[in-house]
């Protein structure tokens, strides 16, 4: 009887804690364009980059990839991801696909979290790993490092995502090459690689310290 009571207490405690976390997490819905054009470009990307012929743009999240936008305003950061196709200025990645870059979340410098895409819809934000990864973009750059408010928002958001999906990995964008050759890596072209430094090693060290109890892997 005592064991049953302890089990029920622990179960109730877990439910209460989860409700408290969710109550503290405010996510503003601000969808980017996901029309027929973006859907078809997404399917084309999955087929050409990953060799998967499918009619579904769904993913099963197993990883979170944290970014910074390299743009110092929310409005401009959102604008770069809003439309279905890449702007002409993005020749670096446009040669591989006209599908615009995007992410599932965009965190403003005051810590406000905006959801741009559903968690389980494919987004183009990290070479080789998009099929498994939820992307979190943060407004900022090397010149304007991410803020304490963004750090706290990322912690809350990632805890929320881990509670919903079988997520085992969390990385900064600059760490994506560590997965080349792993079972998660899907890019077919070994030459298609770019140099990244976002969201900064210092930010990731702080975030990992806050999320230490989740035991998320980095490679």
C-alpha cells in the first residue's frame, strides 16, 4: 500500500511539474508561408538531397538545432524565412535548391518565442539533418550575442519539446558536421557543406548547463 501511495504521489508530482512548465511557456503563433509551392519544393528537396521519394513533409523530431539569425532585428529575421523561395541573394544555398530556409521557432531578443512551423513539418535549417531536427532561430549575431532572455526561453522551449518527442540530441548549428557519417546524416553530396559559428559556443555551454538533467547528446 505504501509503495502504491508513493507511486501515485510521484505521478501526481510529475503532472503538476509539467503543467507548471507549460504554464510558464508562452508561444506566439506567427506562421510563415507554407503553400503548395513550399510544399512541393520541400518534397523536391527531400528527394534530391536525401534520396527519399515521398508525398509527406512530416518528420519525427529526434534532435534540436539552435541557431542565430545573423540579423539583428526580429522583423528582418522573420522576413528572410517567410516566403516559399530563397531570395536571389542566397546563391550559396540556392544552387542546391530554391526552397527557402526556415525554422520551427524564432526567439526575439526579449525572449518572446514565435512558432513559424508545426514541430513535425520539414524545415530547411541545417545541412544533412533536417529530416530529424527541430530548428530554433534566435535573433542575433556575432556582433550582437544572444541575450539572457533568449537563453531562458530556449531552455523552456527545449524542455517542452523533449517532453513531447523522442529527442535525444541538442546541438548548436556550428556542430552539425559532427554527424557526418552517422545514422542521422542524410545529405547525399559530400561537397555540400558550409561554415557556421552560430549560436556561439558560449551560448551553447550555458544552455547545456541549464539542461544538464535532460542528458541530451551533442554527437
